[in-house]
C-alpha cells in the first residue's frame, strides 16, 4: 500500500491524469485527488515492485509539474481503493 501527499506545482498541470494513467499501466487499485492546500493525495494498492516503480514516477510527474516532495500520509485512507484506479473530486 502507498498513501502519500505530493507537494510542489502539482495542480493545474495534468498531474492527476498522469497518476491515473501510470497506475492503470501498473495494474494498481486506488485513487488520486487534489487537496485544498495545493498538494495531491495518492492512495494505491498492488504488487510491491509496481508500487515502488509508481512512487518513483510520482517524484517526477508529467511535463509542467515541479514535485517538491512525496510524503507518506499517516493513518488509514478515508476512501476505499478503486479499481480501475480513479480520480476523486
């Protein structure tokens, strides 16, 4: 399981769509959503190797994104993992 907050310039640059596409390619379940503080929250479940690769992808993001940090979120996710991986509003 991976539950992180991605900080930097990650809203308004296609970051959620990038995350959804990469997660689906890696056959992960979960979701991504914008947070009011300008960060993006990501929750994913799947094979360990796929999650490790996914986390590396989150550190770069799509063109136009500037990722300052990828920080682990403490506690349980408020939403269930979705399959296929989805974008929450």
